[in-house]
C-alpha cells in the first residue's frame, strides 16, 4: 500500500490527505466487461445531465472486452475515426474500416 501526505483525489478532484492504492479493487475493476468506445453513441449529452448517457451503436465496433484490455484495443480499433489521408484540410472523418466510397492514395 502506498499513502502520501497530499494528493488529488481522482474521483472528485479535491485535495486528499491520504490516498491508498487498493490493488485488489483495481484488479476487480480491470476484469469488468465494457463496450469499445467506438461502439457507443451519446444518447443524452452532458449539457442535459451531469454526465453524458451512452448507448450501444449497432453501426459501430461490436467488441466487448475487459476494462484492462481497453487501451490496446482502442488504439488499433478498425472503427476509430481517422482524418482523410489525402488532405489534412479535408473536413471528412472516416473510420479505419475501409470505406468502399473512399478514394485513398496508397491505400
């Protein structure tokens, strides 16, 4: 266990006298199954509620994974949005999944 004199709480952002790492709890959270962020869409924006409310997007990434696997998956997710590779000024954002209507140079 690690405790420090003054740290910022990751939940509420307030200064806390002591924060103790709970390794067992961290491991349990890492085992929870979640949807890929590219497979969810905002149903109720954060401007309406304190936090945005999301739902599964049937046109997005279908993968569910353990929370501990989230970052490696999302870094390589084929449903992640990417900028047009032909022109950095192009306003269109596409998915990594090959769009049959896209004309890609060297793709």
